[in-house]
C-alpha cells in the first residue's frame, strides 16, 4: 500500500515514510491510495476470531509491503493488551468503553501502535516526536513512548485547559518525555507543531516526527475497535442497522470508523457528536468549511475549531451528499452535557465522562427504534473528576499531586517553542 498526501495525489510514499514524517511536505495528511476491501466471509465468521486476528486482518493490507504478518501481530497484540468491552446501558444503546488502557482514553490504542511501529522502522539514533494535545493525546503518547531508546517526545499542551489528571500523566514521567505549557489554546499548539514540520532549518538540524492523530499510524489502528465492537454485537445475534456515535474533535476517531466502513464493516451510519466546537456540524449542514477559534468546554479533548482530519474525510467522500448519507452531526453545550452525566448516573447507574456524555446525546438525538446504537466512551470519568463532581456533587475526587512534575512554560509563539526545544 502506498500513501498519498490529501493535497497532492501524485506524490506517494510507503507506510514507514508516512509514519516517520507524520505530515506530508506540502502540509497535507497522508492517506491510503486506495481502501482495501475485506471479504464477506471474514465478517460472516468474525465471531470465531481472536481480537488480535481481527485487528491484524484489518491492518495488514496497509503495512504488508514493509512488515511481515508476525511482526504486525506482535505489535497489535501489545497495542490491544487491555479490554474493550461493549456495555449495555439501556434499551437499544450500548457503550464501547475505550478507556481501559494505561492512560484511560482511546488514544492509548493509536499511541501504542504508533510507538511500536516507529520503533520497528526507526534506524536513526535521535528522533524527536512533536505532539500537540488537548489533553489525552499527550498522556497516551507520553506513556506509549516512555523510555523507548532513540526517541524524545515533546508535548505541547494549552495552559489551564487540561485537567489536573491529564497534566499529571503528561508531566510526571520525565526521562525522554518533555512537556511544554503553551499560553494559548489547542489550535495554537497544533499550529506550532505544523509550523515546525515546514521549517527547513529545523528539519536540517533534527529528525522530527508527529504523533498527533494526523499520523497515519495513530489513525489506522483506531479502526480496529470498530471491528471489535461489531464482533461483540454480532455475538448478541445482531448484525445490521448498527449506528455508531463518535464524540469528535479533530475527527481522527470518526475518520478511522469511516475507513472501516469502506473496508466492508457493516455499520449502517455514523453520528459525529460535538460540544460547542461545531465546525464539522455546520460543514455537514451547508457544505462550507469555516474553521473557528476553538472555545473551551468541559469536554476539553474535543475543543477543536479547525479539525485536521476534515481533509481525509474529503478525500474519502468527494461528494458531500455521499458523506451526509453516512454521517450526521450534532452539537451540545456544557449544560446539557452535565445534565446528561447526572441523568444517566441516577437513572441507569452508568457513569459517563463528559465526552461520552456528548456521544450518547448525539445517539439519542438520531436513533430509530429499529436501530442499534453504540456510542464510544472515549475516556474514563476519573480523568475528568472535577467535571463529574459538577454533575454529581457526591462524587469523590482524587486530586493528583503535581508537585514533582516538570513542564516548560512558553508564550504562544513559534520561536519561543524552538528556543525551548533546542535548549
Ligand atoms: C481525543 C479525544 C476525543 C476526540 O477524538 P478525535 O479523534 O480528535 O475526534 C474525544 N474524546 C476523548 C476523551 C479524547 O481524548
């Protein structure tokens, strides 16, 4: 499989190049030159396979020019070394709990796969991974790359806009992990990282790579849990009219699901559920992509006003009317989100995190009685303890101890970052 830039289909690279570079030289995102189809037989028999087998089948067509099957199997086995249960919440609604990994958010899947792929391909002694985070990516990447020889990780997170728990996970490890607190928002952090990739002088000095959801090795493995969700649903005797709601920010997670659908995964349609950052919802409505300044909400990992992966979605769907058939979008404010957390806790005894709450809201907005709905529970409620306590005052909050943590505080300025990086 070759990978092309979303901005130039004439220039293709192989998987290892795309993984190491992160972003294409023209500023586009890497994207598979075609989407392979899996056989009907595979889906018919999916309940009989082990999860490693399922994930390997889904990923092999993308990497098989450069990675043999058993190496991929081993990476997948390590990546998915935790449970991804499908939990019944009520009536026709299920929660796919993606938070049982080491940093308690779905981003563990992409980060673990990417770190191992990079280690597999890496021939250099000193690779610098740059990553902008709205919270969960930073901790997942820090954990995924911690103590891997030859790799240094630089995490940029927005000041005062991540939870204590997230900050703790990013700043407590030390060693090859360095965290920068940027006096700005997530989009500012992302802008600095993108600028670094276009910076010729810097690229001559250092080998840099990205670990954001823009990296193809983060995106593709996220496909696998949609397959695993389907397997679990099929075990219950249901295999059609499945609707999945994805709490979305930078749109990596839903893009992975849509790629899975194009590979033949029998998902009827998707719902993209957003907080007040509704750029994609508006895009679905009027076909106009109008990035906004991100606004801060309680579901901070989705505070993205200019979602990068829209470029990949546009590559997958050249006609917006086709996209509208597969995806609908909704946005919910913080008040509704808090009410939802409280309501499900008191009525169903199910504790949602603020992102999952947005996910179930989108699902309930748009599910029919003959459909089966799954929302992705993208993070553990504990990561957002102060939000949970706003919704459920009796909830007990553990405050992590940040006193031994290390971060570098910088202005929202590219040169300030470079100075700190090189110092
Ligand atoms: C990153 C994240 C999201 C948004 O995922 P995207 O791929 O950026 O759309 C949602 N929920 C949680 C908990 C996250 O960490």
